[in-house]
C-alpha cells in the first residue's frame, strides 16, 4: 500500500458510489448494486487496468500490488451505494414521519414507540427531503444530527465486526480448507499478480477473449442504437431479468426464468462442478416441491418481504444454511480456539508458539488480538444499541443469531462458489418474527425489528461478502505493506458512505426531491421503506400472531437434510451433490440465474469430457471476454443515457 495507491483507492471509493447513484436516481439509467461484486466498481476498475497498461510499459504505471489495494478499497466501498445501504437506511429513518397519516395510524402504532434518536423525527425535515426545499429554506441539520451520529456508530461497528470475522477465518478458509475464492482469483489474474497467465495485457491478445468481448458489445451497441432509431428491431437476447423468458411447466408450479447472463456465466465457469450441479438440481426440486404443494392445496401462509418465493422452501433452506454455517464453525473449532488463545495470552506465552499451540498472525491484516477485541467490543455495542432501541432480550438474540447465520453462510458460499448474484432464503427479521410473533416479542420489539431493515441490504448481507475477499487479496501484497490495507479499506468505506449519503440528501433537499428519484426506497412502494413500516404496523395492530410452528417444522426438515448431505460429502469424498445448492435453492435471484448456471455446468462437463483440463483452461478467455463485454456494454449504455437521455434512461444491468 503506497501513498498514491491509498489516494487513488479513496478516490475510487467516492467514484464507485457517485456514478451509480447518479445513473440510478438522476439519469434513471442502469443500477449497479445487484451483485455482491458491484458493477459500480468493476467498470471503472477495468478502465483503470486498461489505462495503466501503457503507463506500466513506460515504468510509470501502478504495480500489481497497488492495483490490488485500489480494488480492495473500492470493492468494499461500492457496497455503500444503492439499496445495499443508502437506500434502505435513508428510507427507513425518514418514512415513518413523512408517510404517517390519520388513516394508517402510524403515529400511535409506530412513531410513539420509535426512539427519536433513531429516525428523523421532525415532519418538516422529512417533507423537505421527499419534496425538496422551498427557495431560501435551510438544511435541517438539527433533525439529522442524532440519527446520523447513532447510525454511524452502529453501522461502523457492524462493518468492523464483519471485517474481524473474515480476518479470523482467513487462514481456516484459505489454508486449512483450501476454498477456491473464484472472485479473488479472477482479480489476481487480471492485475497480473505473480506473473499470472491471464493478466489483462495477455487476455486482450487472445482470439477467444476478443470474440467473447465483441460478441457481447455488439449486442449492446445494436440495442443502444434502437434508442435513437425506432425502425431498428431490438435484439431480444435474454441476458438479464429485464429480458428473461418465462417458462412454466404446469398450473400451480413456479416459473423458470430463462436468461444467459454473461457475468453469472463467467464466474460460474471457475466454480466447482459439484456446486453448480447442486444449485440447478435443488432449484429444480424446489420448484417441483412448491408446485406439488400448490396442486394439493397445502400452504403455510405467505412469504415475508425479500424472502423466497415460497415460505416452506424458504424456511427449509434456511434450516440447511444454519447447519451449513454451523458445520463450518465446528470444522474450524481448533483454529478458532488457537485464535482466542493467541488473543488472550500474555506476551511471554506468545513467544512460545510451538509449545502452547498458538498460531502465527504476522501475515494477517491485523493481529488476532486486535481482531478478537474489536469483535467483542463491536458485538457488545450492537447488542446494547438494539436493546436501547426497544428490542427485548429474546428477539435480540434470535435476530443476531439469524444475522450471523446469513452473514457467515453467504460469505462462505460466495468464497467457495463465486456466485455474485445471491440472496439468503429468508431474512433475519422474518426468522425473529415467526419465532416469537407479536404476542411473544411485543410492540416495542416489533418496531425495533423494523429499524433493522436499515442494513439488511435486500437480504444480500451488508459488506461481509466483499470483505471476505480482502484478506485473501491482501496475502498477495508485500508483507511490509499488508497491514496498511485494513485501515485503508475501512477509511474507503467511510468515504464512500459519506459521499453517497451526502449526494442523496443534496438532491433530495435541493433537487427534485427523493420521492421523484423513481426508486422503491423513497417513492412509497410496498417494496421499500414504506412497505416495511406498513407491514410492521399491520402486525402490531392485529396483535394475535404467535410462534409459527409449521415454519419451524420446515426449518428442522431442512436442517436434518443438510446434515445428511454434509455427512455423505465427508463420508464419501466422491459424492457429487454439494450441500450449497440446497441452502440457497429458495433464493429468488436463482430464478433468473439457474439457467445460466445450468448452461455453464453442461458446457464445463462437455469440455472436460472431450477436451480435458487443457481445453478447459484454453476456453477460459472466451468467458472472461464475455464478462468484459458485458461491463463495457453497460458502461456504454450509461454514457449514452447521461448524454442523450438524461432523466429518461434505460436499464441494462440486472441479475
């Protein structure tokens, strides 16, 4: 980490938040917050790699280690924009006072129970944000001071806890279990670390890479041309959810969404075949299971917001994810014990590593002692914060248990599989709600649970999936500079969060008003902050819901089945079905990704059968070229929208 890499990384942290936010809210063009590896980072980072090539040949370019540092800072900072954080955070803390009416009785059911320091409590301040200020009105600093202060502490603690978790688990995942880290591997190859054969300078000379790149770019350019000349027919290639083809196998059965997404295909190509097989197989079985339930008239109720397309398979999958995450912790028990011994041992004991069984942490981004102490302090702060916000002890522990399962489970799945489009089967809020119900948790806990939607990030988890790759990438940097990466990443996240929140507040108060941004976070849609509070108020008003035993029953079934899969995998190493597929089979995102995953699995199987490992490696540039072409096409579309269709843009990027 050099000084220029730090400054460029911080500049990248700001840019990867500003341009996607402008594209989505102002130009009404493509969003960039769908994937765990944000397109908001990938497009400018690939441009940086391209610009660096001629400079590097002249001896003035950035080194591979500097490029990695910039990528790490931008990767985490990119999770601040869009619905990852800023959309839900600002929506949840402003919606109660702006959308409260005598008819919905939010003043009695919600606002009376929400601590004033957690939301923007002044109606005039939220009205100005949603409708913009009149000329001469001043920004309501006093209304925002308390919520900004307390939420900054809360979210900063959550980010730090997540970072400490992945630092503690880095050695276990990378050295002991040898997980593949496909996303980190792709970044290392593109930056040319350790003389990688697939650095960008090498890839651009490959015919397969150029063919894949120009094929996808040509499709995008053709369709962009139709924006100007309506006589040109659109190439209806199903590359995203926006152009997917719906396939139904029978009445009552959920649909398949056929799409060929270059970004999904590119990362799936580097994913273990058993993982790909399990994903499409269990998703197919989930669709059949739901269809049979529907035909028989069996139902356990409706699905909660941002959960699976059916509650039965959602809770079933979450039971599997709980066992999967728990098994990962159990396998790591010796490593975790050594980490905590290292953290709490005296200096004298630390000098006797071999004798007392301690492990070396000199290569980690921060010492194990610092990681453990920060982890415990952050957890204590998070518990106290929500307790003071009104959440009772039982729901508090249940919520953080489910959050830990989602965070660790999805982080490990992405580290092992490289799936960039992924959500949890249910949310931690849904788990807590149905475990207790309003009769078990009370109205104040229900309201505090509503506040937690500020960071649930559309069920994708907040930042930990990006953070999980930082220690792996850091290992490729020079040891003497490695420990400067951690403060750089956290500083970049802070800069990114401040820039995007300031941007949204400015355009809300002094621009068109956030209600007119056209996104669900602010326009009163049931899919955004208003839906969260409407949902919470309705359940408080009803006041009769208790523990949902049928959902817990499916949770137990899923846990038992995943336990069986884990046993078979460890008892019979050649067992072809991986438990990962079952744990995410209920994810809504998979409905549009599973066909891309199936195509990639089949392609890999045919290549390996008829061409072997050498053919598999030779074909890799084709898929990387398609991936780069997709990024270039989205970037060209955003530029065209900003220049010629600003405010009436076109959405090209999706999952």
